[in-house]
């Protein structure tokens, strides 16, 4: 085991960075958080595309949240956040983590939340048309997640996993804005799931939204 401390790079408002930090907190890893922006020198040095999060651990440099969690689970095998067995469970965890990262995040964060945080209007006012355009897709995704969480406290397993970490870190900024909060809170299973986990110490310890830094996005 390396003597070096785990270092996680990325602005705290990044839902991917927060998910990796939630994993570190859940696993009880003594890590250092360096709040760097995407495409900063530090991010470019670690991630081939300059994205965050990035991990540095001695000589090891890694980008991509799923790869970082795989590394953390192998270095710190207690309390795996993506267990490798049994096969059906491991695959189900991958399925849900992938759905959140590749289908939920692009609509809920890159389109809906960004329409509020980074409006492409001349005066910086919220672009209602851009917000409204995301609502049918948001509604469909919320309904899909609500079905998945019927009778379940976790998205993909009988215990907390990276799939939950990335889902919770993605839902949190959506609830800052009226349509997102309404949609999530009105979905019985998803709403219950969010309030159940919002008191988790790992979620509270990584919360960037109680005092957001101006101009930083999810
Ligand atoms: N697939 C990446 C996505 C990471 C990502 O998109 N990070 C955002 C911040 S939340 C970013 O760095 N955006 C800058 C960019 O896309 O150029 C992962 O899982 O880590």
C-alpha cells in the first residue's frame, strides 16, 4: 500500500467530484480535497480531457469517476462501493451507475441545472425556453428513477453504493430550482429516497450548496 495520501481534485459543485468524495467518506478514507476547476493546470495534468474529478495517489494519476472508485475499492477493499460479486449484483450496479452518468446527468445537470446557472442570454437572465425544453425529459427520467426505487432504500443493491453516490450528488443541484424540486419531491419513492439519504454524514460533509461559490457550476 502506498504511503501517500489520496488526493481528489475537482470543484465541490461538480456532481461527479462530489460522488467520488462521498465514496471516500463512506469508506472512511483519509483523503485530501483540492477544489480545482475543469481544465485548470492540475485537472489537465491528471485527466486526459481536463475534466474533474481527478485522483492523485503517489505516482498514480486517474480521471473518470468510475475508474477512480474502482481504484479506491481495490486499494481499500473494506466496504466496497462497487462490489465485484456476485456477478448479477456487480453488473446491476454498473448498469445503474452508467444510466445515471450517461442518461440522467446530461439532462438534469448539463441541460436543466446549467440553463439556470449558465444562461446563454445576453443579459444573463434565466432562459425560460431552455429550462422549459428540458422538462418533458426530466419528467420521464424522474418517473423512471421513481419506479426503480419502489420499495428500495438503494438504487442497485442492498446497501449504499457508488450508484447511490452519483444519483444523490446529481439530484441535489436539481432540487435547488423550482421545477426540479417539485418533480423530485412529488415522486413518492424518489422523494423518500432523497430525504432518507440527505442526512447521511457523507452527503452532509460534501455539501457544496449551502454556501455556493459564485459562478461555479455542477
Ligand atoms: N465521465 C466523467 C465526467 C466528468 C465531468 O463531466 N466532469 C465535469 C464537471 S461535473 C467537467 O469536468 N466538465 C468539464 C468538461 O466537460 O469539459 C466522470 O465520470 O468523471
